[in-house]
């Protein structure tokens, strides 16, 4: 099943030295010796319920485990499901009973399938802390709610604006061997806690990205006593409906156009960029364009049916990172001249759906977001084509998926005095900085940092991964030096197919 433009893709010890162990540290060390428990033995106890394994993208052996839980927590003797998790062991594990839980986005992404991403991005944390990755129920290996054989035979040539969403959703629903109403965030956080207990961790630090920030807030709200710190990267506030993402996309697109207009080289190469984008959108609104292109995956000549939805989806995904954002002016300008090859390369970013289990995605948004779309939210969504498409598609999908809405209290902001670090990218086309400010309303010990040059996922694009390590190591926001976030990581706009440097040929390619 394709969802057009679906909403989408954690007291820490001070530095352990002889100078700062102090009396409490000495007594603790003595107690461990008297109990006959060494740090190595404690680590072995943590890993007792796991086995050595290999996963894609991580070279060394790690630890894999699973926990069996009721599909419906209110029926403990009913149908059971397995929750799969992995542990990326700390390099030097000074606190073996603690871990950082990294929560994937989506909703619908597998944390384990993204282990290589988390391993690299959280490398500084892993120097001293285990990284715990759990496939949230409905994703990855944990009873995945995927829609098999639903992808179009040719993603380039099919018309994504003429899909029968109700029929596709019905087919997907019939494929599920599960009670799809049990796969929302509230049951998932109970699963996370079950894994924590089974794995033997006494405390967790939380890192969530995108939808994972909602899960991080739900965990903080539900089980505050087992959490040390929280990092929310690309923040989705509890009180924010995901339909507002259409407004965020429009904002980020306009920022890209303004940046090009204010950049002398870009403006010289593409002086009519804003008009060209409007021209292509209007052309595709009247009729999709059929043309022959080189498939960016196979390299073979293929038929492309470019719709307005495909164009805007490609632009949206390109806005996520500075690297792909820098390609947009050239790609848009070329599309206005009838060359769709550059925009096709960006469209390729959307074809795999970011690895999202679309059934789980539906279980979340149909219970936590769509039921709370009031006139105000609908008005915002209906301001843009993408917003209209999202809202109408989800209405059709949720009419078939039929899951119960969460209680309205679910959307109350989290109240906490634990240290919470909120990260936003100024260029983010999904979760703009204003969303993080909304999430902070009842967080009395929170810091919001904005990277002026980042898109979606600040820790992977900037030095924020180092700041997260500092937070977890010290347990305090006071030790964080955020000055590095202001280093310019922006990419110069491509002025032609090969370089960011002005060339004589660039002027010839700039306008029709």
C-alpha cells in the first residue's frame, strides 16, 4: 500500500577518575567487592538473555535478544508476539546496568534495520554506554505489519494520483495476522519497558528521532523513574497533529527558494527559479508528463510518468539534508526546460518508502492523529496540495483500518524536571523549530538547540552527536557547549550537473 506523502522517513555518573570517585564511589566499590560482583560479571548478567549475532552494516559481533509479550496487554494469556532487540555493546562499559535506547522514526521504521546509522551517529556514546535498539511492535522483526506485493511493478511509470486507497488498504488489512488496533504508541512503550526489564538495565537514556521523539515523550510520561536523560531530535510535540507537516514542507521549500535568490551565484544561474517551480507544478496539475529517462537504479532507459505528487515528494525528501537540498535549484530549473533526469534522481529517494511498515504506520496515525483533525487542522492541511493529498488519503485509509482513537489526554504535553535536550534543524521540512518550542511548555529542565544549517535529524548532520554524549556522561545540560552547532555545514547550490562553481554553460541552462 502506498500512502501518498506519508507522515515521515536517553543520575549519570561523572567522569570516572580517582580524583572524583569520592566517599560514595569508594563505598559503592567496596559493596561490589563484598557482593562478589565485578563490572565484567555485571556486564555478563546484562547479556545473559542475548546471543552473539551479526547484523547488516555493523562489522563486529553484537548481542541479539527477544522478549515475548501479549499482543493485547489487557489479555495477558491471549495471543503472544515476539519483540526483537539488539545491543551494541559499549567499548568501555563503566555502567553496565545502563543503556541508551535509540528510537527510530516513521512511524514504521525498524530500529534494528537502521543499526548501522545509529552505530555511526552515536559512536561517542557507545564509547561508554550500551546502545539498545528495539524493533517496535509492527516493525522489523517484531510482528511487522507490512503490505506484501503492494508496490507498483514500475515505480516510475505508474500514476500515484489515481490509486484506489480503500481497495489497497483492504488488501493490506487482509494480509495481516494481527489485531492491528494493538500497534499504537501506548502499547509500544509497555513493550520497551518489558525489554528494559528483561535485559536487566536499571536506567535508560533516551534518544528519539522524528516520530521516535513522540515515543520518547510517551516513555518519559509513563515511566519517568527509569529514565536518566532524554534527547529529542526533530521534535514532534505531543499536542501537535502530524497533519501540520504540510505547513512545514511549504516553509522549508520557501526557505530554499529564498536562499537561492539571496545567493548571487545561484540567482544568476537560476533567476526565474520560483516562477519555474510554479510553472512545473501548474503543468503537472493539468496533466502528468510522460517521457523517457534513464532509471537511476538500473541505468536502463525507462518510461517516466511524472505527476505533481512525485515532483513535490522528490522536493520534500531532498530538503531533509544539506547535500540533497543543494541539488534542488538545478533539478527544478531543468524540469522547467523539459529535462526530468535530475528530478528523477531525487525521486529515487522516495521509492522505497524509507523502509516503513505501512500497516504499523496506519495503526499509529489512524488512532493518534486523524481522529483529532478538527477544523483548524484541516484548514492548515488544505492550504497546500500535499496537505490535501495527505488528509484525503488518510481518511480513506483509516476508514478501512478501523482502529480506536486514543484518549485525548494522550496529547497533553509532558511534564518533567529530568534533563531533556531538544534538537531542531532550521531547514527541517518535517519538524521545524517551532514544534520543539511547543514540546518544552512543561519541561522545566530542558534546552532547545537549533542548528541554522541542518535539515531533519540534527545529530547525524552536525556535532550534536558529541553534545548527546556529554549529556549522557554528565547527566546535566549545563556541561553542553553548543557553539559547534553554528559552524556552517551548508552546501553551495549546484549550478549545473557537475559542480557548484559558476560556468559559462550554467547561464545557458538557467532559463527556458
